[in-house]
């Protein structure tokens, strides 16, 4: 997924979303605050599982997986908050970019809670590492990478809660 192009070319972003709508991977839904909250709770649950297992350095691959799913459920909370459901991880990131991103000109006018390119890149990078952790026989993740992801996922979950509670 070309994150930079998605931010630079609105038509490209809209066409990508249209593809997922046509393939029934994105749907409009009714407002559902309980589901939004359930996704946040699941995000925190997965983060708790990560924290419980952080001390076991031989399971860095599963630490990546639990961090990713924590981030993913926070992302689902955000799109559910905007009355969408997604059955595809890539579709979810497209909705996040469209529904929560801001232009550079707006950046000075809107508070720091808006989701930007770095949040999309976190999602995409962690998504790829989760895939590698789940399906590769390689165990390539460093303690530093996992700590960086942990910090960023916690910030993302906090940002999610603030956006939803505005």
C-alpha cells in the first residue's frame, strides 16, 4: 500500500475505498457506541496480553502480533465511530486516512489529535511485521523495535479514546 500516494492523491484514495465497498469489504453501519467501546476494550485487552508476555524475549513474534491486534481494534473503534465496518485490514487503513486525516493547511487549525501520515505508517508497518511474525519462520524482531511499537500503539490507543470522546 502506497501511503504517500494515498495522502497526496484524493482520487486514488477514493478509488481504493470504492473498490472495497464494491467488494463488500467496507459497509456503512448505524451508530453503535457499544461496539466502539468494545473495540477499545479489545485493544486494551490485547495490549495487556502483550505486557504480560513482554518478559519472554523468545516470543517477540507474538509480541508483535498482540501489538498489531491492539492497534487494529483501536482502528476499528475509530471507523465504527464514523459509522463504517471493515472486513479487511487494508480497507480499514483507507478509511482511517479518509475519515481522520487532515491537510497540511488544516494542521495549524486542528489540534494534535488528528490522525496523520505517521499513524497510517505505524499501522502499515506493524501490519507487515504482524504478517511476518505470523507466517515467517524467521524471528527477526529486536527488543528496540518492540519497545518503539509498544510506545506508538499506546499513544494511538490514547489518541483513539480522545477522538471518540470529543
